[in-house]
C-alpha cells in the first residue's frame, strides 16, 4: 500500500481537525506536561546542575512573563540532608518534578517519598518542606505560575507545638 494514499474517513488523516499545540501552557495539566517534556530533555538541563554542600543550589532555567499566566522554571540540586524549610509559594501554583534521586515531601498529612519521575502539583498557600533524606544527591525541576515572587517560611511543625517559631522571610526556591 502506498503511504501517500489517504483512506477516506480515516480520522488520523484529518490533522486540520486537531487543535494547535499551545505556545504557552494555560492549565495545570499543561504545566505538568511542560515539566515532563523538560525532564525528558536531559541534555538541556543536566549540564547546568551543580552541587553545593553549604547552601542549596538553584538556577532559573526559564522566565516567561506572557499572558494568560507567566511562569518560571527552576532547577534545584539537593545533597543528602539538605532541605527547603517549611514554606509556601505565595500566590503561585506549582509543579515539582524529581529528575534524579529521591526527595521526601513533608506536609501536614505526613511524609511522602518522591522518586525520580514523581510530580507534585500544588496551589497557592500549600505548605510543605522538601528534604533529601537519601544518601545520594537529587535534582528537581520546579515550575511556578505565575512566577515566584514570595516564598514565606513557616514555623516547623515541632515549633508549632510549643517550641520557638521560625521567622517569616522570603527565600529563593
């Protein structure tokens, strides 16, 4: 059969009926898909990764201030024992994708282990702490929409039960 011949009524032969691929994500699913596509392109992100044993290393890979919702893409590395502290992301929603290694997300409902390939989606006001509890380094990708402008820190859960409260401050992702 000639591959140039189209069969009448073949729905796959009607590409003009498919909606165009959006140039900019507009839904949570779109941002999760963007994170998966960036994760799949290891050659694009792996050369940027650095590990720092004294501070958390991070780099903004992309900032897109377009409508309907601007967004930022951040790459973070985590050496064993490093954590984010308990925080939220202000008015931003987000998608966290583990690219390499394993991270533990601590929330009010308890810890959750996130292995390579795992994704977490969160809305504004979602409070969590991310920690590398493993013995090997980890790398994660974070997309914030709109772009991250505020990351208020929260007292640790232990401090909220009678201990001293941590100060509220704004930190990088």
